[in-house]
C-alpha cells in the first residue's frame, strides 16, 4: 500500500481557515479555525520524515514532531496526541502562541528547500483541541503520593507546566498567584484573538481536578492586601519554585513620555482582557486604557506590540500606527502577526524611532519621530541604526502605548532574601544549566531566569525545573534514610 506520508510533492500547503479581516476585527474571537479531520491528516502527510528532523531541534521543547505528524497522517490521531503531550504539558496552547515561523516551521527542511513548510503549529493545535473534545486528556492521577510538597510562586505558563509534572509525580503542589485568576500572561497578557481564555481555563481545571491547590490573591513578597512573606512559603514546603515572570515595563525616556495618554503595554492588555472576561475596569470605562475613537501609536516591534495594535483595532481606534526603529526583516515579532495586523488596517512605520511625545496639559496630540537607517550588522546578526539627517516627522496620536519589553522586579528585595543572587540583567541567577538558585531548596524558571521570552520557553523551563526538583528531593530522602 502506498505511504500516506511524504506527500509534499503532490499536496500543497494549506493552512486552517482564517476569518476575514473585516469580520474578525469586530470581536476578540480566535481568528483561526481548527483543521477538519481530513484536512489535518492531509497536511500532516506533507512531512518529509527527514532523517535529521530540524523542526525538532528548532523547537524549544524538542517535540517529536515527525512522529506525531506521521501518526496523524495515518489516521492515528489519539496516538499522535500522546506523542505530542509526552514532551509538552500544553501543546494546544503552544500551537496557538508560538511564532512557528521562527521556530519549528522556519527550520523545516521543506521550507528551506522551497517546498513550503509543514503547518506544524496548526496540526499541534488541532490534535490538542481534539484530545479535549474526545476525552483523551485524562485527569492527573499520581500512581502514589510521596508525602512531599512543592510551592510554586507564579501561576503562569512556567508554573503551570511545573505543577502538572510535579503533581503527576505524586507531590502535593500549591500555586501562589497575586492575581484573581491563574494563568499569568496566558490569561491577562495574550489577547483572545490569539488565545481564547477557555483554552487556558481547561488546563487550569485539569490541575485543580488533579489535586493542585491554587491560591489566588496571594502577593508573595508584597506589602498590601493578600501579602505573604516568602519565608512563609519556604517554611510550608519541601522545595519552592519561583516562576513569577517579568512584569516591570521598560518606559520611554523621550520628552513628554510622562504625559496623560502614554500607557504601558501590559496595563493596556490586562485591561482589555479583564473586560473580555466580564470584569468592570475603571481605567477602561474612563478611556485611559481604551482605544475607542482614538488615534493610537504603538512603539515597539515584538509580539506584545502586535497584540496592542490588533487590540486597538478591535476597540474601535480611528487609526493605529506602529513605530519600529529597525526594518521589517529585523523585527523581533512573528511575521505572521505582522501580516495579520496589516490585513486589519495597522500602518507600520519602519526605521522610525520616537524622539518626543507631543501635547500638553490636555493630553497627547502626537509623536515626533526620527527616521532611521540601518548602519552595521552586529555579531548577533542584528543591525544597528543611525538617524537620517533631516528625517523628522510627526504622527498624530491621542493614545501612545509603550511596548518596549519587560524587566524583572527586585525579587531579593521583595522576598527579603538578600542571598538570592541575580545576573547582570537582574534576572535570578541559577547554577550553570540547572534551575537551582543560590538558596537551598529554591529553584527558578521561566522569564524570571531568562528574561522576557516565549510561552514555549516558559513551558520548557517549568518542565525542566519539575524534573530537577524531583531529583533533588529524592536525593535528600535517600541521604536522610
């Protein structure tokens, strides 16, 4: 019988159905549909089944991509799902949020040889959604309880991934989070048009139904309502994982950046997501964090900037402009997200750097912009930029959103742990390639270690931290015995 795999020579790449821009900008529903079963199998059959799978090495989780594509092509969807979940605690989320064009799909041999990449991310999402729909995702049921407990500070993707693996190994796990919902940036940072919140909630429900305790409104290291000393967390558990992420926004230093009408990207996105979840948000209602009927300028070139521009369109902005100081080829965000934003009416000003925010007591009126030119390529492959003489221009704006990235909070200070060592970038220092901090029994994972990064890296770090904590606690038990 002829193989159902390696059909890239006769089967063209066709992605899942995508809502038309004119329709999708009316709301925050996800813009991509899942594959149908025939389409998912057909697209999976395009995999070349390479002897050296570069897609796998291009994936931070090192997913067994060719294996589950082969199984899906053969109609063995549940087995494909099992392969997918073996290396990832949330494949259906990564399938939605990963910039596959820069990771697995960008490394695909077919992409490199001109045949067009396999739709890896869309197949991953399709298998994950089908697994939930068909009951293949089973509750966490440890073979045996081991009598040990782990506290995890931060219920974002790194904390969720670690909780899944540790609870499965028989640990009592408690997740602490200062917000009123778990999920971190999955819940409050990423807009619904990329990741609907029920997709996150079903993962959280699986943790809860499996016995993971999630304590919300607990601000570890805080000094207000819900505050809890970090020492209390350490005393309550046999090991602790810090997975707080990085939330402190980098801010503009240009003249006028402190004006009313200049807001941080995360504040803006959290407000929008809260409204979508049914919360009353005063700063949205009074217009502070609402783009409706306003001329919006977003400064930045990463995926957070893309989330902001596309959110502003959906909120009814009269115009949305994105300023980025390098060119399109050097933009750090996903090429797919840039294309989606352009389809939705966002105007991109490439090689444009803000010089000043214009306006006065009555608010922002615009941004003065300096035109830039590429100057020299660094050892990291990125180009430096330099101003173009006489290249100033103004962009009208009523709302300016700064999407310049994030920095860590002062974790040693907040946690009253001066011996918790940091790197030169104020992220938590870990020993070599481990997740162990300079505090005994305290580990760290995700953005608080590597800096602001991708969801998939947070998942990888959380899973690795869980494995390391398991080894460390087991070794202590053997010594004690």
